[in-house]
């Protein structure tokens, strides 16, 4: 951190490079996680997202959210075991989103 004195004799602290961006990203992650969880509650899902990366990776949560927003039923494997099964789940949601534009 760098400390400087400005014209009005106030001490100004300049954050480390990238710190502001990291804080912004963290706020966005928290906000999006809360929004996803609100969508899951609206759609009466028992799922809850804690970690965006891992909790959305199998496509199940994504399907619930896209289904609720689009009004189209998306049938996915509720417990895919391998990478291929997870990709199929995600692709089904992406396909619905592509069709809706």
C-alpha cells in the first residue's frame, strides 16, 4: 500500500493494484449467488448454491433456474457421475437459452 498526503493535508491510502477489482468480483459473486438461491426457492428446489463454480458444474441448478425463468421444462440427470453427463445437463439448459435468444 502507498500512503500519500494530498493538498488538503489529508492522508490518502492507495490500495494495492487489483485489490479494488478483486473486491468488485467478490461482491458480484455474492450477489449472483443470492440471486440464484432466490430463483431456486421460487422454483421450490431443495438445492442451495454456496460455491458458484462447483455447485453449477453439474448443470442441475442451471436447469432449475433456466426452467423457471423460461417456463420450459428441462429434464436433466439429477446426479450425473462423469464429466460427459454434466456437460449434457449444461448443454440442455444452454440449448433452451439459445432458442429463446
